[in-house]
C-alpha cells in the first residue's frame, strides 16, 4: 500500500508544485492522475521514488517511510518501483538489449555491471520480457532505430526487469498517436490485472481514464481537487479540474 | 513618408558630428552606435599608424606630412552624421558607403603593409617555373646513371716550332683532338669512338694539371655533343678564355686537357635516394641485440632492415599526439562541463578556470608551443609530439566538455529510477551517450594533428617539416616537391578515412538481426585490428622517439625561461614592435582571404556537383576541380611559403600568397558546398514566373549563396589570422617572425609579450567573427 501524507514540493525558484497532497493507493489499483500541464503530476510521481526530493510530507510504501530512507535503502526501494517516462528515456545509441538489461542494475553488483556483465539469468529474463512486448527480433538494434511506440515498449520491458510491485507511468502515451496509446495502455492493464502490479499513471485524455483506470485523482495547481471513481468525473467536475474553457475531446 | 519622430534629427546629426556613434546612441540604436564608434576609433589609429610606421598615403601639404586617407576617413564621419540624421526621420542613409569607406582605407593600408608587388610575380616567373617543373617531376623515382668520360691533352699555347703530336686518350674512352696545341679562341675539333649510341653530353676544359675546370661554351650556350649510331662523335669548339687564365706564353706552354662527358640513364626506374629518406628503404644494418643474444646471427653480420622515412615519423607524431591528448582530455573535460561542475561545491570557479585555460591554450598555435617545448625537452620528434599534444588537449577538452553539457538527461533519470547507483548511472546513462561523439571528435583531431605534424618539424625538428626546411635550404626543389606530393597523398588519405569513420560512428549500425554480434576477441577481424593497432603503437612510439624521462629533466634554463615568459616586457618599444607585426599579420590574413575568395568564386561553380553532373565532360571537370581543391587543401600553408619565398622573396607578400593558396582551397570547398546545398524550391518558383536563366540566377541562386559565402569568408579570415601568426616561421613575415627572433635571442620576456598579444587578437577575432556570422545566418 502506498500512502502519501501532506506532500509539498517547492522548487528553488519558488514555484509551488505540490501543496499538501495526501491520498492512499491500495495494492492492485490502477490509479489515474489527471490535471493540466504544470499541475504537478510529474512532480508527484517523481517524488514517490525520490527522483525529486520532496520539501515536506511523508511517503509510506508498505509502511516504510521512503522520505526517510538512506541512499542504500533507496536503491532497494527503487528497484521495486518501475518508472515509465513520457520521452521513453532510452539511451538512444545503445542496443535495445542493453537498454532492457539496464533495468536490472539495482540488483547487480555495481563493479560487475561496469564491464557490461549481466548474469545468464538476467539475459534470459530480458529476452522473455522482450518477447512479452513483441520485440524479440529487435534485441540487437540501436534504440533510436525504433518507432516511438516500440521505444515505449522497450521502456516497459526495462521497468519489468526490476520485477516491480508498483509502476509509476508519467504520461506514457503523450508522445504517441492515439492507436499506439491503446496498445501501450493495454500492456499496463495486463500488468495491473494479470501480474497484480499497482499502477499510478498520469494521463491527459479523460476517455483513456474511463477506459483503463480503477480510480482517479486530479491535481490543479499542485492541490488535490478530486479523488474518486472515473465515472464520477462529470462535466461540472471536468470544468473544475481543467478550467472553464476546456472542452471534452475523445480519443479513438 | 516619414512618420513624425519624438527625436530631433538636427540634434542627432549634431551629436554624430561631435562624436561618431553618439547620434545613434541618442536614437536608442545601441549596437549600431557602438560599432560606428569603435570603427572610427580603429580607423583613426590605423591611418596614423600607417603614416608613421610606413609612410603610407603620405601627402606633403605646405610642408606638413598628412595622409590622404584622412579624406575617406572624413567621408565616413560625414556618412555617420547623415545616417544619424536620416534615421531620426525614420529613413536610412545608403548602407553601402558605410562599408565601402572603411574597406577602402583598410585595403589601401593592407596592400602596402603586406608589400604587395604584382610586378615581381611576373618578372620573376622564371624562378617560379623551376619550382613548378620540380612539382611535376618530383624526385621519387630515378634510373641508374652511367657516365662515360674520355679526355685528350692539349698544349696552350703553341710553341715555335709546334709541339709534337701527343699520345691520345689519356683516360677512359678513346678520344683525340685534331690539334696538339691551340690558343684561346682557336677552333679545335674533338673525335671519339666506342660511346653509347644516342648519348648526349658536354665538353669540359681542364686547366694545367686538372686544377680547375669549366664547361666549354660557344655563343653563350654549352657545347653539346651527340654520339652517332655507330658510337662515334665529332664536335668543333672554340678554346675558351678560361684556358688563358694561367698565361699564354709560347716559351712556356702548359699542358691542358679536354674531356667529353656523357651521362646516360639506363635500366628501369627504381625508388630514388630521396624516396628512401621520405618514405623508407631496406638497408643493411647490424642485427638487433635480441637476435645476437639468442645466437641466431653473429654480432658483426649485417641484415636487411626496413628503415622508415620522414613521412612515417610524421604519421607517428600525429598518432601519438592524438592518443596522448585523448587520454589527458577525457578526465579534464569533466572540469569544463557546466552541468557537472554546478553540482560540486566551488565547481563554478573550477569550470570558468578550466574553460579559460582551454581557450588560451587553444589560441596559441602548435608551432609556437613547439618553440617553447624545444627549450624544455630539446629538439626532436618528441618535442613535436608534446607541442601537438598541448594544443589538442585544450581543443579536445573544450569539445568534450561541450558534449557532456549536451547529454540527454532522460536516461540519467531512468537509470536512477531502476535503483542504479552513481557509478552505474555514469556507465549506463552517460557513457553510451558521450563515447560516440568523443570518438568522432578524436578522429577529427587526428586529421588536424596529422596536418600539424607535417609542419611542426619547422621548429621542433623531426618529421616532414624538418626535411622540408633542410632541402629548401640546400636548394633541393625536386626533393621538396616530392615531399609535397607525399604529404598530399597521406593527408588526403587521412582526411578520407577520418571522415568515413566519423560518419560510421555517428550513424552507427542499424542492421536488423536477431543474432547478437560476436565479441571482438571471437572474430578474426577483431584480432587483426588489435594486433595491427598494437604494432602501430609500438612502431609509432619508437619513431616519434617518445622519452617520457626527458619531460622530468628539462634543460637547465627552462625554469628561468618560464618565469621570463610570464613576466612579460611591456616597455613601449617592444609594444610598438609587437603591435606593428600584429597589424601586419591581421592585414596579411585579410588580403589572403580576399585574394583566395576572389579566385575561389568562379572556381567553386566548377566544383559544385549539382551544376556539373549534366554531361560527361562537365563531371570530368568537376572531378578535376575537386581533386585540385583537395590536393591544395591537404598541404599546410607553411609548406607553401618556400615556393613563394623563392618566387617573390622573403617578406609579408610571400606569406600572404602562401596563405591565399590554402584559403583558395579551403574556401573553394566551402563555397561549392554552399552551391550544392541551395534550396531548389525558389529556383522552380522563379523559373515558373517566366524568368530567363540569368534572372533565375540573379533572383534565386545569388540570394541563397551570398550569406553563407560571406559567413565562410569571415570564418576563413579568423582561421587565417591563426595561421598568419606562424607563417613568419618559414619566411613569411608577421608576428611569427618577431616571436622566433625574440626566442632566438633568448629574450623570453619579449617573446612572452608576443604570445600574449597573439592570444588577445585570436580570441578577439574568434568572438567578433562568431558574432558577425550569427547575425548573417
């Protein structure tokens, strides 16, 4: 279970990205995080695995306080949390296989990994994950030779190498076209329903939230303005979250 | 129609009249005002400097010496007034005059300071022909020469009665004369037999006892002798005045002799001695110690040993310097990367210091470093390696740190999120991003270092540069020409390989395969490369005479030299000399750029693939044009100086011409690429309006190529100033000559002043040219 308590983040330039945000996520949930660009979605997700240091507040993951963890503990916590990025964040010049294997770094001996040594088991795991995402024939090509959708699948395969219990996905489909969006989100749905991983996913389009999420929270200017089921977001709520001028658009 | 302005045109004009640029400042045109102010100040200084130091544009008016260049200067001042006045009315003065007037002043001075003497180019063309013919026939291959000499004695003058006939044919081949005695001016005929048919030779007169000799000439020409098909020859000639130098006393005749000498080339062409010096030869040498100790050969036996020539020494210098500079530049480049240093306490200060050191070191040419390094480790290839290494460490470190600053932060975030520690983040997120560009820059640097290695021998000794100075000093132009060819071939190959490998590295392999690539040690190719590289390393290490101990055992005066260099001499006479040579250098570079660019403009059309690929003839012309550019480009300006020193004499003019040749080659390539890169869209559009071909060129082609051309020309001027700082080392005058003079006289305080001046000018030009080019593009 993930519990966020009074989380606040103020950037050095004075921007308040998160203001006293508290909520809980039960194991096995698919929680959508919605809100305008700049509302604090990315900051929230990055605070959870401390890619960004929170200013105040606490985060509990299975009753362990993440915000108080030492850097060695943090390494252990991070490897249980997969992260999927909007811009994929692959090393473009490395091969797909190397990118996927790098998801295992939290488990490997740092010195062995410096000379690019990964165990046979890790290699088998990487191949299995690539097969699962339909990329088995791309293992030895450079990451930048793949299309956007394929690159995001490599990103998912890398996260799976961590054998995570929680997946944080920051706008995983915002850089992709609508058809690909569904294919990526279906993989996340599979991980959520089949592999029983908890998923926190920030999304732009409301109909994607309706389709995939079990629950949703909404941020507006760093504050939590909604917490509930996706169906509860009606037109009034929508305008409250996205502002008066917003129009609902749907995606195929 | 001018809009009413809140600014008063008269006031603007008045201010501009009082102080150039002030009118523009008043109108709020800051940059324009500042540029006008600085231009006026610079022009005023340069005009009075030119008058005082060189009596340029001297005009004696009523007993007062003034420069007539003050007239265009005044005109520029007035233009500034007009411009300020018009701009206050929202109009503009004609821009052209704002450029033309300063350009007129600068070119008049540059022309005279550089000592341009077009007449000499023509009157001494005969000298140039000697070099040009040497270039066409470089001394690389030769045939064996067989000489045949036959001589016969003769009395000078005749006694009374004449001496009896002499025994004929005292040496070599049988030769006889028709007379036993003769006096100066008398005609004698020489006969011979048994010579190689068809051979041509000369006749020589040998004085009493053969103490002196002279070639026999008639009518101002050497008397030539040709052998008949049956091996005989016969030739009449007048007895030269030379024969009478020892007296013409009939009482005391002296025995002289006449020789016919034939030199015949026989057999097949084989590598000449010069080939051996330049490229290499197999020579009989004592065996290596190892083989003697193993008892395989006896110590006094000789065995054929390959001896590599100067070009391999040059290649080794370039290779070792590149290797060393990569090893040093990689770690220190992290100090110059802002994104890394900002995270470390005190890092910002380190960052600025590192960047400043990189830039200063980079702005001093390799050859200047060479002169300093020679004091440290002594003459030789190793000094060349160190000089090249110093310069390229700074250049590479700057490029590397910029590359580190531009990495994508995404993967860093992603690897951190998987739980990787700092080492793993660097290994998996930073390393893969920076290795390919680092390798690409290293390969580019290899190319640059190879070029520098061909000239570093001018000051450091060793390599082709040293070979060139020696042969030129001895007047061996055929050998010099051979060196130019060898350099051109090697550098063209390096240029090609470096570009090709860079492309491969940056584009990478994108082949689709489900097979993992084999590790290098499992493939034959991998082993071949590894063994080849190891051998190249060991051979280069030896050829470049790397001796690291020397670095810790500097010459006894080195400490004092360094402290002298740092405590520079700023006394007025030294400053005046430095400024004078510096201005000559800048003007030299300006004229060379102008000259090179003017010649390159028509030529670049011939070297543009898109214009020249229509017919077979035009693509042949294209290939020839490209080859000429590549060939000329592969030889450093310093190597050309010898040609022009021989042609027009030592001085700034020779240096300028040498620079102009490299400018032509470099800029010709850039210009033609600019033509190749024009956008076809406007061409189509203008043609579609019904325009003629000339109109199309005027309206669609010219506007597209002018901005890049000007930008390239300014860039080239920047580069040329750097080269011009060293052109003096080979006789091309300018600041380099001053530096080598001061260094040669052990006046290191003054040499330090020169280096500081070079750093300032090069840095300033770098900045100004970058700013101007930014505005243009």
